[in-house]
C-alpha cells in the first residue's frame, strides 16, 4: 500500500480527483494518510475531512520565522509517515529540509507542458494567461518529481490539451484540469504505487 500525503493551498480539485480514483478502484493500493494546507480556509481541508482523511493546516502566518514554518511542515509530514508527498496546487516553495528528507518521493502537478510556462512566477492562472499571450495552440499539464529548482525535476507524465479560439485564462484553466490534470495526477501516483510494489 502506497501511503501518500497531499499538500494543497486552495479548492483541492486535484485532491478530489485522487480521492475519486481511489474510490472507483482506478487507483489501487494507495491510501491518503494526510492532507496538509498552508491556508486555513482551503476548501481542500473540508474535502479531506468529509472523506475521513486526516487534514491539518500548517500556515506560515502561525510562525515568527520561515525556518520555524519549514520545520513544522516537515514535522507534519513525518508524523503521517507517507511513502510519497503529492503537491496538488500547493503554493509554497518547498523548503530544502523537506526536499532532503523526501528526495525522489515528492511529485508536483504543473498546468503546462514543461518546459513551457514554468519556473518562478508561473502558477495558477498566470500559466494560462502566459500561454494565451504567447498564442500557443497546444498546452497541457505535467507531473514531475520535485527537486531544488522550480519545476525542474524529472518528468513522469504529460498530457496535451487544445487551446481554442476565444479561450479566457479561466476557461483554459478548467479545460486543462478536466482533460489533463485530473487524469495524469492519479495515473502518475498509480505508476509509482506499482513500482513500489515491485521493490
């Protein structure tokens, strides 16, 4: 059984996609052991609690220094003892102590086809605004491992999505979620679960 901790900042639609995939049996031998948010008002925490999943908030605002927050985030992960940490719309720069403790065991979903529209400053709607400004015809999403860089770790899976005439950043964001993110994030976790079983 692959135990995962999911880190989220907002609504938690990618978290829901993982929960739904586990419930439907598409995602086997995976258990969400904890959901962590940096935002006390994140709807994702409610989604987790509704499913009986341990949900905690670790907010930088609760600590006087960034180092204290980084330590608390690592403590919260360690308490849950996950095999894999899944960043599903987690708008926090992952601290070095967490990357070192979970090297090769942290994955992230990014709403573009890396290396396009990624790196510092590219998150949320900003990614889709940039894609539309550039005039690309194809965008998509990428699941990748997390390292010290921003969106620089090895790619696990990508899925392309068509950009349509008249798209707004909001419309494009929704299509990328529905046609790419909600599909490849559970699939990537499933791949890792299968690889873990073989070991």
